């Protein structure tokens, strides 16, 4: 499946390179702190035996491909240097993969245990929580299943959560508190518009009436990376994402490394051209890995220099060190911006040069040092377009919510009716209904419908999960399960094998 390909790309281009950074910081005695969300679906994929085996096979195909590329380009020096670079990168991925015995979660657990990496969670399936609150048990399940998944894979309950789409709704704070969550994040305007207005602006957390500390997204540092006009990834020396040998070379050559049965051209991860500028893909300059790495070092230094100036001014106006929260999608680093992990490495190493000026930290560490956050009421907000919820609720996708709410109410009714049941088949059916509901609630489906990209696929996924839920509900009403279909659904949608408990949906 193409979704599997995206997972493999993220492993090779984002998560393994970030682990390489952490390994290097430890070896070199760098003072480092980093906060990452490892979402429940991502951890589930990293731990899934089938995907572990398939990723190992994928890595083997990549090793074969980069060796072929080195041979193909050896008499063309303008390409050979880059192909040799890719061969070295894939070899490094293999080294890390084998060093952790095919278990990257073990690596993340290791670095989290040092206290330098703080891992937070997200919603179980990235459900848009403010639009699920009509049936409160639906929000509770998204949060509690996520916390249980985190604990099973990482050994501890999460202190923090990145709310899906950074979508904050005060009514949902009680479910965060119940799950043991101490802090979360909000977009800039979500905190600035708090009542009362925060005296420390967005540079210290605000505590809600439920006791949840909310950190705010810093626009200045984010803009340096995200902005199309001034953001670093647009530098002409960096690798061009959209030109790949999966599209440039003959089908006969690349067939073993793409979806050969369907003859679908996809990215292979081998790209020889740079961003260059506003020119057609065919006119892109050749990529120079050394020049790109040098630019990443320059941009890392520039980022830190700007934080020095920013915090020096803020420190004069605050009663505690200002906390600058710079959040980004992890896959920006490595996947979309190939040199992103090099930039992160440069930032951490340059910070290490002058820790008195600016030191890296993570939210838990900051709260331990400064637990007395200003209290305030926060209101609905997201980090989506326009800052609120229109991306996930408009004419392209509004139809899904009456079905999601109806399914959640149905599950609640059946869960209440079967609490304490000793019949194993009923527990299996109700738990599987919970899985199907969680999967149907993923905000990605509404997002895709709004973007008008793979609308048919997003619609199908929503309908399929809801259809399975209603079909299983009919078995409970009849008192007779369809054993064959139940086994099929459990095999297809096998996420959260130990975390699901239908009782989560039983009451509000």
C-alpha cells in the first residue's frame, strides 16, 4: 500500500536521522533537550511485526537501488558524488536499524530515560477533539487510549499531549486531567486571547481551571522555518523534493523499487536536483550534498542567533526565563526538508556553545522549575488555516459528523448495556467497535475532503469503518456474532491490541 511507503520514507528520512543526531550529541557530550510526539498510530506501526519485516525488506531494496545508482552514475561525476552520498546514508540507516535490533521504540525509550528527550502523545487516531465533544466518551477514549498506548510502548504515562491539529477546547481539559496529562500546546492566538490576558504573553504557560498548563506556539521562530518567503527550506542549495528518479528513469529500471504490479510511479527517495528557485522541474540545478550541508549549518547558526536576540529582550521584561516554543511536524525534518535533521543538529550544537544565553529545554523540565503558571480561561482555537476549525467543518466534509456522533452514541448505549458481561465474544465485538470508531474519527479524512485531493479514498475510509461498527452492533442486537467477519475485522484493523476497553465509552 502507498501508505506503507510513506511510513518507510518517514523511517529512513526522519526518525532514523533524528536518532543519529541524538547518538552524536551523546557521544560528543552536547547539552541537548528535545520534545517529540510519537503518536499512537506511529508507535503502533513501529512495533507491528508485519511492518517491521516489510521495512527490513524495503531497506534491503533501497540498499540494492543505491548500489545500482552508484554503478549507473560512476562515469558521470556530476551525479556520482550524490549517488555515493545516498549509499552512505542508507548504510547508516542499516547500522542504526541493526544496532537497535529492528526496534526503534527501544531507541526512543533509551534517550527518553536520560531525561534529555521528552516524548509526548497525541489523540489515539488524531481525532479532532472539539468536534467529538457532543459524545464526551468519544473524547475520553481518544485521550485515554493514547495514554495507554504510550505507557505500553514507552513504559510511562505521558506528561504532555499535542492535541490533534493543535485544536483546543476547554471542555476537554477534564479528560486530559483524568489521563494524567499535565501540559499541552496552543496556537499563539489561543493563549494571547486568554482571560485574563497572560502577563507573560506566549513565553510562559497558562494554567487552565482544570490544572492543565498550556504552552503557546511562538510565531517568530516558526516563521523562520515555515514561511514560504523567508523560511530556510526554500534555499536554492537544498534538495528538491518533487524531482525523483521514480519519475525520471525508465520504468524497466525502477520497477522493482516501486509498485510494480500497478505500474504506479512513486518517489524512491533518490533525487539529484536542488530547489534552485522558481523554475520548472526540468530546469532544476544538480544537487550538491556538501553545499546543502553547509547551508544547514549556516541556517542553524542564524536560528540560534535570532533566539539570542529574542530572549535577551524578553528576559528584561519577565520575572522568569522566557520559554520559546518552536513546534514543527517531525517529517518536515528529513522528508519534506531533506537537510532538516542537519539543521536540528546544527541548532543543538550551536546552543551548546553558549548555554548561558539560550539553553534548550522541554515543557516538563520548565514546569518543574516554574510550576506557578498564571491561571486563565482559554477558548477554542487550532493551528489550522484562519486559526479555528473551518478546515475540518465546511461544505466538503460536514456530513461526516452526524454519522460519527451517531456511531459514538450507539457504542455508548451498547457499552452501557453490556458492562460486566462475561461473554467473551461480546467483549471482542464491543472492543472492535471501539477501534472502528477511533479509526473513523481520524481528522485526516475531513482534512483530505477539504483539500480536495484523495476525496474518494477519505470518504471510503470513513464509510468502511462506520459500516463495520454498525454491522457488529447488529450482532449484539441479534445475540449472535459472525465469527468469520469478526476475525477478518480484527485482523484488518488490529491497532491498540491491549489498550481498547469498551467501558471507556460507557458513560460521560
